[in-house]
């Protein structure tokens, strides 16, 4: 070996460069490897197809606008905007192959030109009606083929006169109730091929308006229906809708919460699905809730369930397998621990395997699962899961048991832990590492219980950039991920944040402060000191958000006005009724770059 030779970075094989990229986010990849040479531009091509303008730090915006985006414009297929369109004013004309535009929760027609796909997340209530009329009743979007409209409140189509649509091929939307489902289906019946529906609330399962023609979705091939409200749609109602109106389906997917026993009966599903002659794939996730009856033989019920999904139809003809588990699997000793008592109802979770959806609510001990396929391991069953919500239901769980559960979800990029109480009586030195985790949320458990999250090896999670956690549970900085960009602290009782300077990559700090009105006393002297202290200690942070529900709005508006009179520190405040946002001007970061 020649020890005098010096290898350059460009001498590395493409495979090794791509491996390095797996430890970086897209901004770091594009900032580090773009505009260097043709070979590297081709190597990182896959990372330039989807651009999220939200994750570009303010200090790099000018470089992206003037150098990087023009260099990769030929390969960009999708762009996600921030709510502040002025923050990163791009010129869409440079993206000749752009197909999709994705908005956070705002929308602007200024960014559209012959676009094929539009996505809007978290649509506010005040713009829902205008969006419905714009997309479903105008002739402005003749090239639009795929539309995604998501909202916490759900869209409604009742009492709105709209034209029947001919151009939509794919639609994903959250609806308010079942009536809106029928209104929408009649509107789309002539064109739609792929439909993803999430119904948030209950309502009569029938159209309120009388329609002259039968509902026939003749082109529909893919149908995913999710209901959140318990018993939103009965099994027989669902069966009739699908058989009568969607007989050409090739893929059917159902997610529901129910007390209707037919949903967990394999014989009923078999009779239903045999009527769909073109069906190639079927997936479901059923949460079934039932009352406890001491005279019932739970084991006999579970044996019947397992047998009903073990017929030749399921195991041999279709090769569709299921997993299920029930809270009845808990012993009485589990529920008597620390005074916890058995509830008057139980839950059963039933799903096809591998679990087909990206989001799972694991409120039940999945280690007690039963399956019609003995060859599937738990980890294989949940390999598709990317967002895990684990609700401990304030029932103490031993640390080893929790680790076994979480170990089945190694591919997740978002983890939410709620009402978690850990029993540390059996201590373990092993920690859990989620290599792909990007977002961690810890909700409040109990004011008297301090949740120690050291069982998570956060410092070794190289993709973790967002953490929301009660202030009292925040680990020491040495145990936190160095690349952290967003930190949300809830239940803040301590106003000392001198440690913020240690987070060298922090862009957003959000604080849920107790007794916010007290901070506004004496012309906001305390809150002013808090803001100055945080920004003085962290020179790179862009945004500070102070959540202030129920605060005296007059006092806060007065503080906002006084604060904005002083622009010497390159800071601007804005109160939107829910939080006070303090942002640094882009000029501040331009000054740093020039320096």
C-alpha cells in the first residue's frame, strides 16, 4: 500500500457517498454536494426531487435561491412551501418538470401553473369553503389530477352547489361526516380512480339530498376508507355501499373503530369480499370495543375469531393473514397493580399482516398477539409503520416490557408517548435506538410522576431533529441529539434557559409557560428579559414561540406594539391569538454570512 498517496473526496465510490448521505438531511446534502461537479450532481439526484422549503435555515436561504435551486431545478418534481411565502421567494418558472406543490396550511394561487398535484395539510376552517369552490366548481384547474386536502375539522359538501368533476383521478380528503361522503362520491362518480377518505365524525349513513341517478364509481380501482368516530358505519352499510357502487375495485382498505361484531367476523368478510370479482388486495385495521360480561368465555370468542379467518378463502385462495390481540389478555394482577382496576369494557385490535399503514396506535400490548400466520414475527408485521403513538393509559409498565414493544418498530420516524408510567423495579442498562427517528413527542403523564426518558438513547439518533417534552423531563444536554433543530418544552415552570446556547443547530424554540399574565406585568419586563436572554445565548436561533392561551389580549397586543418599535436587535414579534412569535429578520443572517 502506498502510504504517501492522498485520496480525495471525489475518489470515493458513489455507494459510499450515498451511505454518507443517509446520515444527513436533504438541506445538508444539497448544501454540501450541489454546484460542485456533474458527477456529484448525478449521484445525489434522488435527494433533489422533493424540496421542503420549511427546513432550509435562514442563513442558507440566499445560497439556495441563487445557487442550489437553479442548479437542481431540472430534477425537482415536488416543492413544499412554508406558511410565510415571503421567507423564501422562489421563481417556479425555473422548475420545468415540477408536478406537485405541497402547502402547510396556507394556499396561494400565485404558485400554480399547469400543476398536476396539489397538497394542503392542516387546512384552517376559514378557507375550507373557498377551497372547495375553487377546486370543485371552477374550470381553472383542468390539469389537476391529484388533490390532497387534510383538516382537523373535516370538509363538508352539504348544501353546496358544485359541478360534477371529470378531471380528478386521485383524491385524498378528510370529511366531516357520512353525509359529506355521499355528496362527494356523486360529485366524483364519473372520473375518480383512487380515493382516500377519512371521516372524522358520526352522522346518518345516507344522502340527505335526493339524486336522480344511482351512485356508480365505474373507474374506481383503489378505495381507502377510515372512520374515527365509533360506529360511524355499520358493517352491512359498508358492504352495501361497496357492492352497489364500487364493484370494479381492485384494492380495498378499511380502518375503523367499532362495536359492530361483524367487523371481526372472518365469515362475514368472506361472503362480502367474494362478491368483488376484480379484487386483488384487501387490508384492514379494526379496533373493536366491547363490554365485559363475567359470564362470557373470552377464550371461546377469540378461538371463534381465529377460526373464522382461517378458512381456505383466507389462507389458501387469497393468502391474506391477520393478527389480533385483546386487553383481556392482561391478568387481574396487572390491573390491580398500584390500585389500578379493570375497566368495564375491553378492546380488541385486529389487522391484516403485515400491518399495512404508516400510522399505528399501539395502546395494547402487541406482544400478546395471535395470528393466522405462524411464520410472521412481530417485527415483520410492523415493518410498514413510520408513526407510532403509544398510549400507556397511566398503567405502570416495566421498562423491559416497554423495550420489547418498542423494539418491534425500528423503522419509525415519528414517536409519540402518552400517559406513560414506567416501573423501574427491574433496571436495565440497555437503551433503545431508533436510527430513522426524526420527531419525538412526550405528552404529560402525571404531575406527580417524573418521566425519565434515558431508556431512549437520543444522542445516537442521528436523524432526530424535533423533540417535544415536559420541561421537567428534559435530559441533560450531553444526552440530547447534537443536530436538534426544534425544541418544544411544555409545562414550563422554570424561566431559566441559559443552556439554550448549547444547542448549536436549534432553529425553533417553543415554550408553554405557566402564568403568562404574570410575565406581562410591569410593561412586560419579565418576558422582555426572557426573550433577550434566549436570543443573546443562542446566536443562530431563528424563531421563539411563546404559547399563551387565555392571556389578556389587550396587554399582549400592547407589548407586541412596543416590542416592534425597537428593530436594533433584528427581532420582530407577532401575536396571532394563540402564541407570541419572535422572529429574527433575514437581514440578521445575511449579516452573519457576510461577516
